[in-house]
């Protein structure tokens, strides 16, 4: 049964209940979609896409010829090419590649793109299981994004990823900000050359990669400002220096005044005089490795050192290095930072995380509501 006449193409309902779409091409031949559709809206969407293609008649080709050309294109080939062409940071590219190779290729790698159905995706998602919700959410989100681009590239008629909420996961690690007393104990137990780094991670809410790439020329003690222009990442053992995590990550951070004497002392005692000297160098003057920062946990036979030992001394063995950034964000919010100021200080391009820090700060003890430097009065950090 055919529907009323359309401005472009025709849609007909078949006896099976599915819908068929067709149109007359520039070659004067009536062309039918290479597949049928579950509903009329999907068929209409296919016709709209075909009409866009007809705007460039010199590159247009019949739908079935197009389908035959891409029929052998597997998910594995497309996904790997997608990763290579994606304009992302090296660490993000490595993360995508690991998700694809370890969690998507085993199921979808040899499948032609057009053969991946909602049922296939649902079964794969169920088999991943709920034991690692963040990993499963990341893998599903990447699969959905890759197939969305395949749909835009007209390699598939419709993205088969339709599991509601599958790309989101609840935070498994509940962050408990460090108190001022815990922070003082933590800093005091850190190796002397890493104490300033620990303070900046907390009070200035800086990322590890930003701190590890800081150089003498990035510090303006006169204005009390740290200029964040670069960050370092490690990908497959290779150290890569690039821009910060996002455009918003390129920023100037005002240092709380009570830290300036400590920062000045660190520059004098632990940093080479050259302008490009690293503030917190690792072995041989190279970039500090995370393993060097973390050190090792104490056992019955050997002494611990580094961040592992310091957090044990502070009674916070649950604390991760990145949690210091969270602590600093909460302190800034408690000191009265607005949403826009938090975003600027943290280098966030969206308001979501900053809002979370403001919400947490509302429930902090009243003493934390004082300004950052006032909070430090009487504290020997």
C-alpha cells in the first residue's frame, strides 16, 4: 500500500509491515533502498539523505552500487581507520585503541558494518557484565560513536546502539577530599623535593601531567601566577609533551600567597637555573614518572616512600594523587569561587564538574569557608 505522493521519492508499506523507499535518480532509473525499514520515519530519513547526495550529481552513485561497495567493509577495518583519523590527544588515541582491540574487535571485528544489529549490541553488552561498569560504559560509548560516524558516512542505514543509559556509569571510587590536617601530614611525609608539587596539586588543583611539565619560566613569583601551557603524558612507555587536556586547560593559575615562600625556596634548592629547567624532574633530569611519585608501600620487611608512604602517614590510604585536585577544587569552592572562576582555575571546558565541587563545598565544615590563605594561618605546610 503506497502513501500519498511525496515531494521527493516514495514510501510504501509492505505486507510484512516494514517499509520500502525508492526514488528516481538523475539517470532516469527508479532506485530502491538496499534494505527495508522498521518504520516510516526511518524510510523518510533515508530519502532525505539521498536527496542531499543528489545535490552533487557528479559524485552520486546508485544506492545498490554504494551498498555493494561497502558490503565487505568490516567493523574492525572501519574502527581502526576511525581511530587513526580522529583528531585527539595521543593518550586518548591509545585509550580508544585499547578499548577497540580488547573489547570490541573480539565480537565485532570480522562483522560487516551493516550486519551489526541492536540485538548483537545488546548481547555483547550483557556479556561484558556489570563487574566493571566504567569500562563497560566507555566501551559502549566508543562503539556508539564509531557507528554514529558510520551512519553519517552512509555505510549503515541506522546506528544499532540504542541501550538507554549504557554510556553512563556511576562513580565507583567515592572521593573524600583531604582535610587540612591530612594535607599537612601528607606534605610533611613526602620527599622534600616533591612537597611543593604536592601543595600545588592540592591548593592549585593541577593535574599530574601539568605539574610534571612545569618549568622555571612558567612561574611568575612577582605576580604569584603559574602559567599552564603544556602537559606531559605517557603512551606505551613514550613521553609526549603537548598542550593541556583541553583548550580550557591553557590557563594562568593564581597561587595562594601562603605558598609563594615555599615555592621560592623550592626553586632555589631543587631547580636548575635554566629557564627551561623542570620544576619537578625525575631521574637524570627527565620527566617525573608516576611510579617515582608514588614510590612504594611499606611492608614488614622494607620501608615505604613517596606518595604511598605519605598517604599512609596521613591516615588516608584511599587517597589517589588525582584526588588532591578534587580537594583543591572543593577548597576553592568553599573559599567562594564562582562557577566560572572554578572552571577557569581547574581548566574545565564544561560546568558539570565545577558544579559538583560547588555542591560538595556547601556541606563542608564552616572553618573551610574562609579564604584559601586565611585557611593556611597557623598551618605549617
